[in-house]
């Protein structure tokens, strides 16, 4: 009997669910939809306390393939989490303090929220393994929004049937 | 009439909803929103940042430099205040962040929103 196999989209669904723990943040998975067509849709404007999630490079990890029938291929998904804090003319708190707290909160959300999950890296059974990137890239007064933030990298390895990414 | 008075009078005429203006909702970061008149120039979408896989429409918004009928330069909180704008005329307006003051004088303020 065929068994449902996790895919990259299942991992992203789980990631979205976990980031929802950040109740005061807006989590954006960028779309090409014109959100104005939908009365409920939100425009993807740059906003304060925003996390923008996007999939960057996909890399084969042949060492972690699982030969068999059917064979399973291992892929590593590079997920970028862009944390954004907008400038403010009324908040005198140090931006670095705010950023450090925000980085901590986002990492806490991904690893389980209120309760740290020992197996956070398998994303509810959908992934083989995951780890944080070695560097958190500081972004200052960036782009059109002039916002500050960090780019966190999350590397997630999944095993899928060939062609089923 | 002084030149400053002329600026203010011209601003009211320019943003009049009977002429070039439309009614939009201004949402300050810390206080309640209000309706104002604005001339909105809808531009092309631009990439928000190099790290993100997304673009968003850019708006140039002309309002009177006035804390009742428009937005006063003294009250704008860049990065936190928003204006509800539809990305096409006639569609449902949605909140857009005010990112920059492009131009200002006693009569008018020009804002960049996205």
C-alpha cells in the first residue's frame, strides 16, 4: 500500500505553523498573487516585526540517499528567514537589543515555541535533519524599506522519492 | 496673502477629491486613523530587498502638510505609519508602509509608500 511521503511543501507548512507562535509578527511566504483581488489578503508591504521566508538553494546530498525500491533521494533545502524591524521615530530603545530579542524569538519559534522540541529538526516527521546556518547575516537600513534585521539560514534535509521534491 | 498661505491654499485645491485627489485612510503608528485627501501616483513594483523573493508596488503619495486634512511633517513616524491605498484605482485599499519623505514644504508633503 502506498504510503504518503513528506515533501518540501510539507516541511514549509510545518515551518509556517511553528512561526505562527510569533503572534505579534507578520509571517510572509512571498507570493505573486495580487492580494488586492482578495478582500482578506494582505499586501506584502515591508512592516515592523516581519519574518519573510523564502527557499534559496536546493542541493542534492547523495551521501544520505536511501537505496531501495523505490530509492529515496536526499535533498538539502536552504531556507532564508529575513527578520525585519522598521525604523521608528518614537522608539528610543537600542536597535541591537531589539534585534537580539527578535532573533531569539524566531529561533525559539522554529524549535518549538513555548516548549523546546528535542526533535524540532525533523519538522513533525517531514524532514531527516535540520540545522541553523553558521552565520546570521546582519542587514542594516536595507532596500526600499530602510529596515534593519537579520537573515537566518535554516538548512533542512529531506528524503523523497526521485522526482517528488 | 503670503507665499506660505499660497502653498497651503494650493495644497487643498490640488488634493481635492473633486480634482486629482482621492480619500485614503492614514494610520499613524500610535494614534487612531483618520481619513485624508491625497493624490496617489501608482508606480511599478520594486524588489523590497535583495534577500527576499518578493516585490511590492511603490506609491508616491502627495498630501497637504496639515494634521487635519492631510499629514503634518511633525507627526509622521517613518517605518511605522501606514496609508490604505489600492494598487489599482477602484480596488480595495490595503495598508502600505510610509517609507520615506520625498519632498516637503509648508503646503505639501510627498511620501513614498510600499
